[in-house]
């Protein structure tokens, strides 16, 4: 949890805002009715006092009666945050759930949402490359930032023949490919993310500590069950390799003693002839029955490759995006991960 600033900004501080509105109205009426100097002079010190309301009403979460306003980035982060928040905070995704982090372009609407938020929750590890600029432009000094990757040891992005990382920084050398950000696809790391979110929300709204703690415990118990089911389901395939379209599965693979390969680092990339050769050899060597594409992507090169290899196309959902209803469907992450497990079993020929 990194509090950017704990100062109260009067624009969103309801108890401060109400007197200011009436003061402003009073001033307006005063000016209109010719009471300019006297009334304005009388009200000005009070107005100044209230605009520096940080001194009289320090921000510690939202004002009484107003729920904590939380903004989230990618779909899994929205789902995790909603699971913890319950009815004790209002959670609004910054990005539409059908747009993944690789394609996201901020709009003025999102800037306004961030300007009015108490807390921003992100995945972290460089996934949300658009965020720093957006935060700077939002000019919301009391915004608290929860980086859900805090304390999670990252794996490096594989890099392969590409010379950039998830941050689209093409100039970066492949040796400096940066951390792989897809931590949410390992249910045990997802538990860590949920706990970081819980602690961050408690710090922002201490009065909701009991609810946040209970909600997080209930959701992490479900994640633990999911992990146990996947571990059991995938145990017979330990050591086997599966191939996805982009580089999102190293954490998942490591958790279940699997190996993983991918066609491209980034979903919007076109594979090179070397990429195609590498995957071709991999599939032939491993006897894989299917390549695992992503539901929200075109993957036409991937499908052509599968057809050349005479293997099927399965689906492994990266959860980077989903249908519009997904963000408010509490079990969406768990259901989708269960389907990913089934798809893998099929791809391994089970
Ligand atoms: Zn990705």
C-alpha cells in the first residue's frame, strides 16, 4: 500500500463540500443583490478555512455515509477487489472488461474516474504501462495506490527472439525483458494479491476491517480449493509442455509442474518465421494435441499453425479481458480457471 497523499481534497469531502456550496451560493446571491463587499469580506476567511479542510477533516477513507470509492485496472483485479470489498466499498473498473491491458487507451472519462477515486488497485509488474501518466494527469493527491504484486517474487519474461517486454518498450534489450506480469494466473499468487488488496483497503477504510478480512478469507478459501483441484487434475501431466499464443502462462505452469511455450511475447505481435519453427518443433517433440489460443484474440497465425501441424485449437483464457458481465460475476475467475484446467487435459490428450 503506497499512500500517494493522505491530504483531504475538499471537492470530494462531503462534510466540507456542503458548507462550501452554501457559501458559494451565498456569495453569488450577495454579489447579485449588491451586498458584495460586506458579505464577501465576511465569508472569505471562512471559505479559506474550509478550502484547507485537510486541517479540519483529514482524509482517512471516504466521509461517513459515503462508501470508499475504489478504481481497478484489469478484469482479475476488479474481481479480486470486489470479492474483498463486498458492500463496504464501491469498486469501479477503470478499463472496460472486454479490453485487455495491451490494447488499452485512456479516455477523458477514465481520467475523471481516477480524479474522484479514493483508491486505485493495479496488478503491477509493469502490466499497466498507461497508468503512471494517467495518475499524473488525474491530479488527485489523496489517491491511494494498491499494487497487488507487492511482495510477489516475479519470474522474468522469456524474451525469446523478441527485443521488448510487456511495456511495449521496443528499445529494451531482450536480456532486460522485465518481469512477467501474469501473476493472477497462479491461484496461489492470486491469494497473495487478494491479501495485499485486503490490507490496502483496510488502511484506506479502517472501519471496514472486519468485513474486508472476512470477505478476503472466504474468497481465498475458494482460491485454495481451486488450486487443489487444478493440482490434482494436472498431476498426471507433470513435466509436459503446453503452448499458448502469448507469454502469459509461466506462473501457472510453474505452480503445476508443467512447462510452457508461446508463439509471441505480446498478443498484438505477428510471429516471425523463427517463432513458427520453434513452436512447430515443440509441438512435434511433445506430442501435444492442441495449441491453446485466447478467446478474445484473433490468433489467425496460431490457427494456421495448428492446421499445418494437424492439431486442434483449444482455449486457455488469460483473463486479461472478458465479456462485459464478467467483472460483476463473483465466480468468473474461478470458473474460467477451472475451464482452463479442462482445456489443458484435452490438449495433453487426457
Ligand atoms: Zn499478457
